[in-house]
C-alpha cells in the first residue's frame, strides 16, 4: 500500500494577481515542483482572477521522508510575443502540512516574494492531500530539459487532469491509514513505552537500584515571586535532587551520568518480572463431561494474578501479561498454575516453576522474548499431560508490555477480575478533533401552517446531539420568513450526529407545531479553513408526519429553507480555560506549523497523601495521575492501597507553542468498591506548568504541593514529585512565535462574542468528556472537567479579592506617583463651590423598578425566597463579569512586570535586546526623523494595515502572569 502513495494537488484558482502585460492584465499559469517532478497548468489569457480546477498527482518515492519534502507552486505570466514568462508569486508548503483526502479543504495561500525586490500580490487556491488509491495514475511530469513554449497546445493538455476527482475509495480508511504518515517518529513521541535505540544491553545486579541511592537530602524551597506573595513553607514549591535513570539531577543538570541510560531518564529505573501467558494445549479433562474450564494463576510470594477462564476448552488462548515489582518480591520461585474453574473449589491441573535468579534480563530495543512451550507438572514435580506457552523475563518500565500488563503494585484486595484490572491500567488517550459548525439560517419560503386562518410566527430550531439553538421568531405575513442568523455548534470527528433543522410555528403560549424539517449529515457539510464565502443552498422541508406517496406526487411544491452551512476549520476550538490552554492550533491540519520542541514529563511519586477512603478500618487511597497537554491525555496505573505511591512513568509531547500550559492532576479511583459506577473519582490536587517559563535542556525536579479548596478552607492533600524537561528543536521558529498572534487568524477576522465563547466551550468540554468516557479504562467526566477548569469563570468572593489585590499590587506604585502629581496639578482647578448631589453620577436617571424595590427592601429581607434567589443569581452574574475584568486588568500589569523579571527567560532576553537596539537608534537618529516615521506609520493607508494584532501586542500577550498560581 505504501507503493501507491501519491500527493494530489488541485489547482483551483488565483485571485487579485498583479498585471504584468502592460495592458492591466496577465496571462497566468502555475508550475508545480515536488520531489524532482514538475507539472504545469493551462494558460488563462488576460485574467487577473483565473480559475483552473486542474488536478495533478505526484509519486511519493519514500513516505518516511515526506515531512522533509516541499511542494512549490510558482505563478508566471506568459509573454507570448517573446516566448518568455515573468514571475507573479509563489507558494511553498512543507510535508508536515499534507493531510489525507478526507481532511483536505481548499485553502487560499497569499503569494510570496521570490526575492527582496520582488513585487507580488494576490492569493492562490490549492487543495493538497495524500491518497493511496491504486486506480489513480500519476501525472506525466514535464521533461527536465524542456524549454518553455506556448505554441504546442499538447503541453498544457497532457499534464492537466479534470477537476472531477477519481478518488472513490473509503475515505475513513484513508484517514486512519495516513493520520501519522508525515512524522515517522510519531510512534516514538506519542507513546510512553517505546524507548530509544541507545540502550546498552547488560545484566543489572538485583540490588543495583538500592546501591545507587544515597541519604535523602533536604529539599530546597523555591520562591516563585516576590516576598510579598510568599506563603508558608508547607505550601511552597521544593526543589529536589533525585537519582533518575540518567543519573543524579542537581540544579537542573545531570551529574554522575549513567552510560546505560535510555530515553526514560526522567524517572527512577524500576525492574519488573514480566510473565506473558500465551496459550495452552492438550489439557487433561477434569469434569465428568470430559471437559475443562481452565484459567491461569501466576503467583510469587503473596502476589497473585489470575487470567480469565474459558468454559469447556482444552486449548485456550489468553495472551495476557503480568508484571511483578522486583522491590516487593519476597520469594525466589515463580509459580504458574493452571486450574479448573469450579463452583465450590477450583481444581488443580498443572504447574510450571521458575527460579527468579535464572530469569533473563531484557532491555529494549531488544526484540520481545519469544514464548516457549513448557510441560506441565503435578505438585510433586512429575510431568503430566498438557503444555503451557510462556515467556518470562525481567525488564523495566521502558518495556512495551508495561502499559497493558497486570501490575502487582496495582493489584486490588477487593477484586482482581479482568474488568477491575482494565480500570487500573495506564493508558494514553487522544481527544477528538473538534470543529465549529456554522449554520447561517437565511430564509424560508412557501410555509404551510397547520392552521389555515392565521399567519405563522415561525422560528428555526437547530440541533446537533444535545446542542439545541433557536432563531428569533419571525412573523411571516407572506408565508415566507427571513432571519439571516448565525447558529454555532461544536462537533467532533468522527461525525456521528446529524444536523437537524426544524421550522416550527408558535401557535400559542407554550404551544408549537412543526411545519417541516431537514436532516443534514455532518460528513456531507463543506469544510473551510479561511474566511471565503460558502455558497448557500435550498433544502426542501419534510413533513413531520407520514404522508401518502401518491399525495406527494400530486403536490407540485413543498416548503423550503435557505441555508449556508460549513465546518469552520480556521478556528481553534476552545475546550479549556483560556488562561490555561494547552493547545492553540486551528482545527484544519493544513494550517498547523512545525513543532518547536519536545516536552518530557516524568511522574515520579507522591508522598503524604491524605486518605480518601477507609478499608478494613484504616484510611487509604487508590491513586492515579492524569496529565493533559494538547490533544494527548495520559493516565498512569492506579496504585492501590498506598499513601506514598511510586509511579515512575515517563511521557512525551510535541510542543507547537510555548505560551501553553501542561496540567497534571492526581485522583482517587473510586471504581474499585462494591458500587463502582455510582461513585465519582475524587480530586486530590493538580499542578500547572507554563512551557514558556522553562529553560531549554534543563531538567526541573520539584515536589509540588497538592492544594485543594474545600468548603472548610484550603487543604494540602500531599505532594507530587515531577521531573520536566523542555527540549527545543527549532530555536528560530520558537522566537518567531513570539511575534505571532496567540490564536489563529479567524479569531481576529470573525471573532466570537463572550457569550458565544462560553457556550461553545461548555459544549466542547461535554463532547471531550463523553468521548474519553467511552475509552477503556474511561476518563470520567469529573476528571475531564477538573483538568479543563470548567468553573474558572464563575464568580466567588475569594477570586474577586484575589484579583483585586493582584491589581493593587501591580499599580500601587503608579497610584502613589499619580496622586502626588495630581495634587499639584489640580490646584488650578480646585472647586469654588460646595458639591451637590448629581443624579447622573448616582445612576438615578433610568433606574429599573426592581432595582428600587431591592434598594428599599428591609434588612434582613422581607421578600419571597424566589425573588431573593433571582436577585442573588443576578448579583453573581454581574459580579462574575466584574471579577473577570479585574483579573484581566491585573494580568496585563503582571505581564508588564514579567518583561524584566526573567519569568520567561526568552521573552526578557528579547525585550532587553530590543531596548539596547532602540537606545542606539534613538541616540544616532534625530528626533524629527523618528517623529516623522512614526507619523507616517500611524497614518498609513488602509491597504497597508492588517486585521491581525501587531507584533508588540502579540509579544505582550504571550508574557506569563500569575494566573497560573490561582486556585
């Protein structure tokens, strides 16, 4: 299938090209270059907005090198008299922006210059995708030595293909097949248990890990901000110097480096005894019916793992892995026992024993150990009928079997069935790709109400899944209604729901009757990644009740509705709090930029956890960690009955923007009791880490206090020990991002209102929670909501006070200086008369009667509970808006302070360098010249203005603030 890979390029058209023929026009054609192949479109004579709609297919010689290849599209003007051409512009696309056919949309790329003195303008519309359809033949490339000529018309017709796309295969398979194609190392970066190939295979002594450890050193307190915001040592961040897989970490650097270190160098190396139970054959019959219900019991010391049993099967297959921690093993013999499931007592079938000291060590990248057949023995050691296929080895958490294995340190004393085992495993999740669905309801015609004696008062109700929106009511006096309203929804791939639009008639208070409806599959809706206009369509409205087919044939018309529907891929779908976003990329993959680095997280351990439940009369916890960054969620294994769990699991993410936040949460697994489904997983605490505050290449090892706000106050639930490293792969791209807007272009070209953003964010979180809740093991809804900070915008007196004091801390110095100058300046304008009451200042001109009733209410209130509840909810709504505004103003001041605080080391370095250059320029340049240039820039023609924020504003918005420290 890899041999059939082709890159499809559909040249749609160009817009607003530069005239180059001396007569106000151009005769344009496009030349495409990719992987040594060259194609050319036809020539469109004297057209500044040419339309080609021609498709070409390039051979992909090596799919593993696709991300390093570049597609170049050059637009030229044909000069017929001299048989030459002139340059009009070019577009360059890198290989990591190529997507499967199902994800491809037409994008209009602005034309780029060829050199400094080139003058270009306009856009080129392209649709670029990857396909493996064997029925598609590659286009015939132009010869390498061919000279440009327009006399032979066969040149242009040989290489152009019609716009009708011959791809008719299953688009779903295409999407799944090529989702990870552009990055050959994607598997290594996105799965936590596939290590590097630099590991030296050597046998490690049994107690080597213990010998490496020295006496624990007292952790060093870290002051994150000024002394004015310091807190007690119990709540402070502590820097540690642990021994990790690469050696001892001191001050962010590794000393005493271990030469055998693997990519899992941010966690302590833990050794496990792995037992892979594959299958059995020719087992003896144990029942009177001549059958057997076999299962396997793997036992070492006091730890025991059990496979599922099969009824009446003498040749069962299990394919299950068990992992026993070396630190907790108290026996030197491993016993693998086959038993027969019985109602009263399970019968012994056979046993295989292993000496732990003889088990081989396997360190990746060694190939997995091949399983072998072992003859079963009885309790005395004599051989009996039946064989069991096993593989037994000693490995680390870098082993690929780690994530799917049953773990002895995660074994539960309550229940050890396969269903419970699945709930406590470590897993990696990918949240679905979210789209905004924009439904522009234009109008409806030929409406036929159910009641003939009145004009309908109609509205449109649109629904996708659980999302329901309505237009305003329109009084249709001519049996037609006009709305022209935009309705916005959130949808997730793969698209399972349909867009259902219903036209309803308000016949009375609380009584609506359906006039007609239309159902549109989301997969059939057109996608767009920019602001191009979507063509509208008329849809016939179906009757809400069953109608005779003959009657339908007699009817010459039906009610219809005019719609403009599209999937907006140019936006980033906000599914988390804006202050703590972990991903800012748009939905359309064609707009994604290359990654700037790699983020590695080592979840080491937790200490001093607060008991979350009681078991056997004592307090305990069954904890697991969840980390979220971008589309990738990770969940560690659940360590049962442990208040000081050691996870030692390492995960990796690609970083696309430094102004993002990694969130790590700790939860108590409540699904292991008698009623697991009715209990919610309890939150223990979480940690936020902003990527822009991390130095590249430094290993941050800190113990983070887990702080949770309870109704009784803030409580420390324990400490979480993490190791973090951010490695930059493209320093130039990272610095360039500081000049780019935080959000994609569409957020500034066609922005949403605050109310729309809040509603869409709520729907997006619900969709992500529903999808992740269907995984195995599921990430429950309360976990997703806590990690996404869904309630961060709600009002609380504590948050309001915190934002107010942040504001006062930032502007206290400015207020003091301002008061001093204001006192001197205001002497000239001192009042000459005593003040009097002002109704405008008092907001008494147009006061609402309900507000007056509230003002003259007694204290305590004498109004009804319903009235008080309504007024309290209104007060909370208003206060929440004020709280947000105060917090935003304080954030701007903290960003100003962050310019010279080195909180973001790269941003401060850029600012200081800019100040030095600006000081030099101001010193050498006369002030009149600078003032004149500034005046020309401010008053520049609108043609030279951009709708996106300027570079200084983008840089300022990326600076860190103290919002990351807010509970």
